[in-house]
């Protein structure tokens, strides 16, 4: 009897009400299914960030469980430290030097691989090789190639009498350039992959129409290719800026911040505070400063991306 009344009531309901009720139920099920992911993100991302921010206002040793609230003292100590300004400068030079070189290497290769020629498919695969190599292997390989005893690059530098020191990673003037070169060689395939994917979405008829109008190769690039690439260039630029800014492995493996701090970046400076001076508070304070620097740069990149999207719609 109850089932009959329920069926009658459902039949009397308008179709719109039935659809809304079903949509509400599906939404609840969807939120329930997303709950484990939300908990995972909060546990692996939000909680550690909050923990680091809280630690930045405390004084705590690396091997001590006791902590003392010190307010902004850690931030003042970090900013006033003798090598802070130099590390900030080195970080920006390393970040944007690597970004420029990676784009300068990635864009021409992507344009070339977008053309039709024999063996294009295997060459595309070879382009991924350096990106698949672990940082440790890449760094040790480049150090071996510049070795005083057995390095092939060291041999050719001397044979050709080039104005480059035999071991650039130990040179005051060339250490940063060497670190940027290795980092760019390791990561430029990422640029190639992204640029090539975007190039293949450009309508070929645009180039054919431009050819009919008598446009040169440079005019085609400037008027068709570059506007299509600019939004994705800003997105990938933002990602590579964040990754380069936070890069620890390359610098540590090649120079450990030397010689005399010429390549010491902010990630190495954090390592120095935590594992060199055993100060978790100051290391966390510097990590918070790095976080907000990257946040500001991300906002700038996003603004530029929005403007590019509006301009080239």
C-alpha cells in the first residue's frame, strides 16, 4: 500500500521536480566520492604548508622537540644574514637564465620537428632522452665531460684555445653559466614537447593563405605562429620559473653553492640553515619567503596570460 502511494506521489510530481531531486542526489554522491581526494590534498599539501608557516615563527633545533615562539625574529635574522642578498640574486639569475636558454633551445627544435622530413619520429623520441635522465646522472656526466683528466669537453676547450676555463664549475666567472647550461640541457625537452603540441593545433590553411598573400617566413612566424604560441609560452614559463626557482639538485650536485657562494641559491640557503646551522625556524622562515615570491610571480604570469588570451582571441 505504501509503495503504491509513493508511486502515485512520484507520478503526480512534475518532471522538473523529479530532475532536480535526481540532480541533488547525484551531486551528493559526487561530493562523497571526492571526499577521499580532498582529504588527501589537505593532508599532503595544505597541512605541510601550514606547519612550515607555524614553524617559521618558532625557534627549534633540528634534533630538538622543544620550540619557542619568537615572532618575526626568524625573518629578521634570515633577511639580515650575510649571504641572503647574494642568494636572492643568484636564484633569479639561475631561474631566468635557465628559462631563457630552455626556450631558446626548445622553440627552434619544436619548429624543426613540426616539419615533415625523414626519420622525424625517431628523432622526436631522441629529443626526450635528456629529460628522462635523472638529475644525478646528468650532473655527474657533465662533471665527467669537464674533468681535467678524462673530460672530452675539457680536451676540446684546450685544443681550440677557447676562452672557457677547463673546469667551469670551479670558476668564479663561469660557475653559474655552467650550472644554467646543465639545467637547461636537462629540461629543454619539456619545452619542445609543449611547443610541438601547440604548433600541431595551428590551422595549416592560415599559412597557405599567408603564402598566397606573399608573406615571408618571418612574417608567418610573427603573425601566425607566435600569437598562437604566446599563451602556452606564458603557462610553461610560469611552470618552469617555479621549478627552476625551487631547483636544488643541479646546483648542489655540481657546485654545492660554490665557489665562494657564486651559485648558492635560496633552496641551498634553506638547506644551509636547516642542516648546516640546525635551525628549523630560520629555514622555515626562508621557505615562507620563497613561497610568497613565487606566489607573486605566478600572479604576474597569470595576468600576462589573461591579457594574451584577450589580445589574440
